[in-house]
């Protein structure tokens, strides 16, 4: 039997539930009052769990976004797209398995599909570098962006990465430049770009394929300039203060909508998308189709102008006269 993955924030409740299960295995045939107490305690724990899920902190949502059973990019592609053809390699160095890039059809519309690709087991995660792309992954994505622009194909992108790979070999192959160039290409394509945040959305690794005309966020996904742990390491010199950093980063789906960065939120079942993935995947597909239906009617030149204005509108500032 596969061991259930426990998230840090739910462990106290899980421990109580285990103790109740142990009590239920006791012989209470001659002790009806004890049996009643056990059931009353179970009801209280159930209420506690419901309260926990109704009042999730930003750090708790980060943990949910990282759940190993959470639907991955490949799950969305398999469920929502037909006639999928994956493209490999950047024609410069190699093929980065952390980035999916290819063609597909959704609602009878041909599109380019991009996405971060995490694994579902140890071997896949090693092969895909846990979803953290290298420069060749971004350059592969750029190949597809340019083809989308040339042939008028909308782009659908799925975000799920802790960030770009920060290793020295990635830097030697031009990691920062690849991210910057990818952003420039994505900003200029004259075709609709719809982005879905399905899990983690960390730093330039997400932004490189994650900026467009519509941003759809899952309820427990996040999108941030930096991961909470890295932020805590820089600001507090202590990665263990990640929970504090997460609260300050305004990285949750609701924060992003309030700031005008994201456009809409797709609800998840109690416990997260991994508890009932099919309705979540279907809902994301419906929102992607609706966004494409709206955006394909916009003139390409106007589409690019709107995207630029959208980017420039992000942030809050105040001018002070001196």
C-alpha cells in the first residue's frame, strides 16, 4: 500500500485521526460510553480538518501546490488535447525534459502547447530535473513560440516549476539570457497566449513561458518572483522562515487576482486538486477554451499592444513631489 503523503500543515490533524483509528480498534462492546466518546472525538477532528482547509495560509497553499500526486502538465495535455506532437531539442545544445513543447488540438483549434514537466516518480524527476528548466528548455520553447507566430497558432502554457535550474552549467550555457530572450519573444508574438498556473510558479523559470493575454490560476497554485525558501534565505538569512516569507510575497491565486496579475481562479476540491483531479482538469480546459474563443477575435497588432499595456500596469507606485 502506498503511504499517504502528509503535508506539514496537516500533520497535527493526521496524528489525531490515527489515534482515533487506534481507539476504534479497541473492543468497546462492553463500554458503550467509550465508543460514544470516540465518535464524538472523531466528529471534533472532522470539524478541525474542515476549519483547517477553509483557512489555508499562503505557506499551506505552497505545500499543496507541491503535492506529489497533484495533476501535472502531462495530465492536462493528455486529457485536454488531441493530435499531440512533441518537439525535441533547441538546435544548439540538447533536449531539456523539464519543458514540454509541441503542437495539439483543443476544441478543434490547433495550438502550440508549452509547459513545465515534473516527474511522477524518482526516475522521472531526475530526468526532468524536478521541473526546473535549463537554457535549452527555454530555447526549445522559443522555437515553438516563433512557429506559433509564423503560422498564427495560439499558445497555451502550463506553469509548474520551483524556478529555473540555478546550476553553474546552466549559467555557462546562458540561463539568464535564455530567460530574457524568451520573455522578449513571448511579449511580441502576434497570436493569443493563454497561461494556466497549475502548481508552482517560481521566478524567471515560470515567467519565461508564463506571460500572456490571460492568466488562469488554480486555487492552490502560486506565482512569485522567488520561492519562499529562497526569499527567506536572502531577507532573513534563514530558509526555515519560509512561512513568513510566503505571507509577505502576495503569491497566492487570490493575491494575484487582487493585484490585477491573474484573471480568474479555478476552484479545487477540499484537500487540493490531487483528491479529485478530473473535474479540476476539465474546468481548466473550459477556461482555456473560453479565453481562446475571446482572444482569437482580437486583431494581432491590438493583441500585442494590450499585452504590453497589461505588463506595464502591473505594480503599485506613488509619485512624491519634491
